């Protein structure tokens, strides 16, 4: 715990944490630090995020409730079911390749909106400084992380033939190993151009024209008009009234609602007398998660097409009904889940400004398509659309896709601000609940709360089964007790990436700050 630190940053790659730390040390605020970290991690963790992906922000100014940035890209204006049928795609969207690159990349527009907010908050550093580390790492190269090396090994066969992928990630025609140096010179040139021309160039400048031309030539439905019309948006976060204070998360098209639904149900069920690694606690969270997934699959879609106000689903009546429906002794039924690759990062500065941020390309390496000579890897978030008539998230031109992403912030009645989150598809709201409640209710310190064994109901990156998966560090009797309740249980590794890359920052009312990064990741916590 640091009573005099100028701020703190947590990220799943240490170079991103260090970029944020250095900006804080130079007098930048938490928003500026996060832009620097977001740019760096897009370079050093490219299997999980990229400039060609989406992003969501929660920003809390001191003494104020958070506000959200929605930097989600919509489907291309020509991306209809008819267009895909004309390209011999009628039942299911392909997961890789140009046809999977069907939504605009929103994350850079989120950086731009955040940069404007940083200036209003007294930010002092130029964009060139905020992108400097990312450009340096792309140009001079960085050691391939364990996580990236695993991803390249596992996905090489399905990705190496996608436009630009092999030349970018396997320039000597071999798969890089952990510790090998990966240089991304074309991405470095793109970052340098953004630093000179401004982030708008990504959507309305020379860079936009080059990317649109390359994507269209490769076979993507994206066109320059999709770049020109895209804008990030300020949104009002969802808010849960909790016995400990208020918890906030991002509204649709994200699944931030699920995170709050789980916490709201558990607040009603009561956790007194339980232990953070007990079968009783896990069962309660898992059953609250099942209930939340049902709500997700009935309601969550592009906010412009929502038929129910998401905030209304956090009413006392709704939460009471969900909690009352949980059987504390037996597992309920299951609905299918969604995988996803993501990075979560948190920053708090000396003034108490807090940022919770998440950035993603959906599946590992997204579509696998590099946008021409720009070095920008494009997401495949649009494959979450359905080609079925009448589906909740049916593919339509200019529609936003459903996102598993959700960055939370809690503001407690005792004056603490808690910034926390994780990557991990279906697992994100579950991992969030485990980390937050172990610290706030069960008394784990921040390091123990993040490192303790976790579980996953459903799917995340690298997983395609919908069982209940527990890290093997749980006691054998926990596995047995959950099976006796009717759960189908699998065992994971002791520290398994399937259980997420979580992070946690706590700022106390007196200004002290503390944080922890996940040992499952390549990350670190850095004090400025």
C-alpha cells in the first residue's frame, strides 16, 4: 500500500503498466495514462487486442459517479444477410478471414474521446508522448510473452493464410517462441502517423483510406463510408445499489448488466459465514450467473434495438425475483455461452481519478486479417451476429454487435473506490464477483483476492465446453460437493488462463492506494 504514490496502474502485460506509470510520473492524469497503456498493450498482447478492435471505458472523476465511453464499431453498411448469401454464407458467419472482418474498429475513437476528457481534466501531455512507448515497442521489438506464444502455436494453422498474418507475426516463416523478439514495423509507422496527424486519421484521413481499400480488396464488407461515419459515444453507466455502496458497469451492447445482476443477487442471498473458496460460495455465484445469462439471452443487444431498459432489470423487484429463484442445494439448467479474448486495465491517479478500461478483438487474433500495409490486426467481433431470421442479435447493416466486455468501478459508502475487472468471455462477470467479494466480504488482501483459485461456468478463450471448470488448487472436497449439487465439473490447471487475467485497485478514503495484477497473466502492478 502506497500512501504517497502519484498513482497506480494494473495491466495483464507489464510493459502496459509501465507505460501508464511513466505517464503518471510525468504529471499526466489517469486518463492519459490509460491511453498510453492501451496503445502499448495493443502492440505487446496482439492475440487479445489491437487497434483494429473495440473498447469500453468507465471514468470516475473525484467525487463524481462514473461515465462511460462506448467505442464499439457497428456492422458495415453493406453487411446484410443478403450480402453474405451472395458470398455463399447462409447459416453461420465464418470465424476467420475477410468475411469475419465485418464491423468497424472502435477502440481508437474511444482513445480520442478519452483524450478530450483528459484535457478537460487538466491533462498536459501531447498525443505523441502517449503513443511513444507503443511505437517504440512495435519498431524495436519486444519479447514474445508466454501467452502470445501459446496463442500463436495453437492458432497458426487457421491463421497463417489470412491476409497479412504470416508476414506480420511469422516473418521468418516460423512460429515465434516465448522470449523471441517480435518487431512490428508497419504498426510502428501507423502509430507514428497517428501521433503526427491525430487519432481522427484512423477514421477520416489517409490511414482510413488505406485500411478501407485493403480490407475491401481482401473481401471484407467494410468500406470507407463505414470509417467516415463512425464515432465513439458518451453513455450513462448502469448502476447497482449494493449494501456496500454503488457498483457501476457499462450498458448494452456490453454484458455489464450481468456483472451487476450477479452482485445484486448475491447481496440478497447473503454470504455471511461462508468462505471465498468454499463450494457454498461458488454454487451461489454460479447459480446467480445462470440467472444472469438467461436475462442476457432474452434482452441484450444493440442499445438502439433494446426493447427493455437495461437499468430497469436492476430494480429491487427484478433482483428479488432472481435471487428467490435460486436453489441453494441444486444446480440449475444451462444456456449456451460466448467465448472471447480481451484485456482489462485499471489506473487511478493521485487526485483519485479512476479509470476502468477494456479492449478486445473477440477471438484470439480476431479475424486474422491485417489491414494492408498498416500492421493493424482486425477484429472478428461481428461473428457474434446471427444469420437466423428473428434472432435477438440478427445481422443487420450498421448494427452494433453484442459484447462480452464490461469494465466495472465500485464506489463504497466508506469512501473507497474499487477499480477491477478481467478478460474472459462468459467468465468476466464471474471472475469480477470472485475478486471483488473475496476482498470486500471475505477479507482477502488485494493480492490474495486476485491470485486465489477461480472457476468458470461456460466458455472463455481457449475453451469450447459449457461445464463448470475449477482450477485444480481447490480442495478435492469442493469438487465433490459441487458434483453432489448436480454441477458437471472439470479441472483446470493450477493457474489457468481460462480463469481470466484479473486486476484490482483500491483507493482508500485517505488517499492510500493498493493493487494487484494476475499471476495468470504477464502483467504487473506499478506505482507512480
